[in-house]
């Protein structure tokens, strides 16, 4: 990794400006004796006396009208052409219209210093372009050297041919504003083609603003917002900005402050990096529109600070680093309806860089999130990387055996990776994939935080496995797919967390003690709709199928001698819910306190291996409720066997065991069960219509 740009062909602003000016002056064969190298550094975009053509009126008039222009040397009235600098000053406005085809060396809209003695005053200058074509072979500058300039571009084409740079707000005190809009409705009527760099707010004291409301801006090289002491702002509400080559980056806050506010339109840079906070402060607020990026780094180098806030719209990136290197700090906050999809997401990548992700709403999609420190020897031990779960959705974009991973960290205790649950809760969407989280989701114990957090909500098809001890204090809700607690040896949820399994969803317990508290209430059934994420748009409807499942993983287990202890078990009304002891497995025990069946509900016990005799307890698989279930409650439990369903009875120990069949069977069924008389085991439960149900299963 390179943490500097010494190897980059990109020069410093001073060396680039000075050398460009020297080359141009030498090419023209004249170098004023009074012009020192220091002066060149202070005013790097000088043109030779006689080349500068000044706008001579404070009025608004046509650019192509020669009477509006005065050559600084010979005082002739001439329209700027190839080899000239168009210097729009005196508070006037030059109008470029359809039919104009204009080519010049440079254009300055607003200028307080051209390095020449002039009889014409300088100061603010403006231009409007509603059509035609303007071509500059070198610099295109709006607001130069302490002056205020504006360029309103609503039609036609600007070509910056790459000999210089396009700059909005340049030099000490320069204040430039460029507004692009397009009445065509398809962004083709207003086009800026840049073959070199594009800077918004360049050098100390400069302020630059680009209002992108429509049209198309294509740029080949660096695109900087807030550069080397300048303050830059990009307001993107429409149109399209596209970086067209892999030369240079998009830098937001390089050596100073840069801000992007996107409320529409599109930003595309798939060919190079986009950086927020490259030794400065970079801020990107997105509430609508799209951004399609390759590598995105939030908090890049030095002491840079990068902040990305997404409350609407959609951003995609192939890789994202939140806190990249050196002392950089990165922050990502998701809220509202914003969507960010990242193929490869990293926190605190190198050195002392740190990253924080705040999931307050919206959806963050990733194949995994890696907390790493590629240069652990440079870490000062004073920082941590953090994910705050607070109602936003974390969505899996692929399968992962370590979805939140400390990969590469030489000393994880020195640089903690904090994954904490706040009031809005952790919402994880497996999105049809199978993922494992090996880190515990902890309760946010920050001063002032609520004692009970928002817990965990598992949504979407697929399987989420929690293989660590999770200490969040809110409830655990599975609205779709499978939640597996445990990996056979480790994994549990907080002892205070109530568990709710929606229709069609499954809770799997695969570790002894994955559930281990008599106060943990378990609810199966059709009333577990997920509330709208904090700041989100709408609640997610419950799955259309009825019933939920516990597989000795709340009731599905994959390891022998697996005991789960919980509080009351509640069934939703009108559903058949399943408690699955696990096919091919034995030695699972479920302990509940109370049983609360809903109206017309039924609990099916699947893959149960009993003592071998109807009515006998103490078998390999066991189900216990606190003694005292009523006859009506027992009628809502049945053992599903190959020979037909069996009713349930409760022993004095509290164990639930098989009773007589739940409906009068055929004689062959009786024979298969070893019965010799209908009344031998007492009460035959009334026939009940079997309903599809909730499943709790053992893996």
C-alpha cells in the first residue's frame, strides 16, 4: 500500500501551475523581466501581455460582439480567439448563444490579477451559455485570483481540451459558481467535456460551487472538491457526472473541505477511486439519485476525515474502506430509505485509521465486513472500529462463513471491533444466502443508552447462524428464513431476550444452552410482523404461509445432549407450529414454563424419539412444561409419527409424552403401535384438522 502520492504523475498545485505557465510563456517567446518565479507561483495562470482580451462593459451582451472586448495592449476591439485569454470582468455578462463556435486559449469569468498593467478595470465577471460551442485549449476558470465569477450553462457544449484545468473558484479569495441545467429532458442538450482536471475550490481562501441540475459533465482526470486550502461544494440534483478514464481520482476534501450534496442525478466513477477526506474534510450527503463507483474510501489519508450519509437514493461500490490509512477517520451513516451495496467492505484498513458504521435506517448490503489492520505495528492502541445497529438493515449479498470478521488484526484486543445494538435494534437480511456471524452482538452500554435495546430481527430467506455469545437485551424475532443459534459448540442469545418466530420461519438451536433462561418467552405463529426500520418506509408483511418452526434449535438441534431452557411457549391463533427434535438426532431436551396456545392452534412435535412406549417418559428426546397443563392445552399438542399422530399427556415430572392417537386410526395403525385395545391407554383425543404450522427445529 502506498500512503502518499509521490509515485503519482499528479503534481502539487504550485508546481503544476508554475510549470504550466512557464511552458506557455516560453512557447510564446516572451518572459517579462519583472516577472519573478515567486510571482508565477502566486499567479500560476498568467498569459502574455497582448493575449488577454478584456470584457469592457458592465452590461450583459453577446460574446461574439467585438465591441464588447478590448485587447489590453493595442486597445483593438476583437473577439477572443485561439491564443487569447477571454477575461470577463467589470461585472459584465458575456452571452454565448446557439450558432456560436468559439475557441480560445483560456477563459476567465471574474479576475482580479492577470499580471499585466491594464487600463481596463478588473473584478467580477459572468457568462451565460444557452447554446453553441465553447472550446478552451488551456484553463477554464470561474472566479479567479480574488474575484467573483459565475457561469450559467443551460445549453450547448464546452470542450476543455486538456492543456490546463477547469477551475471553479481559484486563488486567494477567488469565488466561483457554475450552474449546469438542461431543458432537453435527457441531459444531452448541455454537455461539458473535460480532458484534464476539474477543481471546485482551489488554493487557500478560494470558494467554488458547482450546481449540477441537468446535462452531462464528462471528465477524464482528477475531479477535486475542496482542494489545498480551498473550499468546494458540489450540489448534484440532476444530470450526470461521469469520470471517463482511470487517470486520477475523485477527491472530496483534499487538503481542505469538500462537500457533495446529492438530491438527484447520477455520479459514475467505476474506473478509479473516489476519496472522502484526503488529508482534509470530505462530506457526502445523499438523499436521492444514484452513484456507481469502483473503489470508495471514506477517510483516506493523513488526518483526513471522511463522512458519508445516505438517507435516500442508491450507491454501489466494488470496494469500500471506512477509515483507510494513517490517522484517517471514516464514518458511514445509513438512514431513511437509502441503499448502499458494497461487494467488499473494510473498516480501519491500515495503521491508525478507524471506521464507524451507523445503521439508523435504510439498507447496507455487503458480502462481508472486514475489520483489519494491515500494519498492526503502527497502531497506537487508542482507537476502535464500530458498527452501531440502530434499525437499519444489514443485508447479505453472498454466502459468508465469517460475515463480521477481524481478519488481519494482529491484536484484536488492542483495536477492538465493536458490534453493538442500540434502541432501533439489529435487522439482518440474509437475502437468500447462508451467513455466520462469529462476533457477539452486544448491548450498547454507552451512558444514556436505553437499558433494553432493540434486539435482533432476522428477515429474508436464507440462514443466519450466531456462533458467539450475544448480549443484546431486546427480543429476538425471526420473520423469515432460519436463525440458528450455535454452531454445535458455541453460540447463545441473551438470557433476557424473548424469542418470536413468524409463520414459515425457523429457529434452530445448535448448542447446549443456546437458550438458557426460564424468563425467555418463545412465541410461534402469525403475529410476528417486523416493524418498519427506524427511519424506513413501511413494515414488512409476515410470510403468507401459516405457522413457525422451532428445530431443537429453538427447537432444532444438531448435537447430542442439547438442552434448551426458555419461558412460556405461545402459539399464534389459527396456525400449526412445529417443534422439531431433528431428523437422525437424539438427546434433545426442551424446558418451558408455561404453554399458551392460540385459538385453533396446534403444536406438532416432529422427529421425536421417546422411551419406546406410549405414555412413558425419560427417552432420548424430552419436552417439559411446568406441571399443570390442562386437558385443553394438551389437546393442542400432538406427536407426529410415521404411524399417525399421537395425542399428548403430561407426567408428574412435567414431561410431555405420547398418549393415544389424536384421531381414531385404522386397525393397521394400532397394530403398528403395539396397541391391543382402544381403551388401553385412556382418552382418545378428538379429531382435529391438521394445519400448516410454525416450526422450531433441532439441526
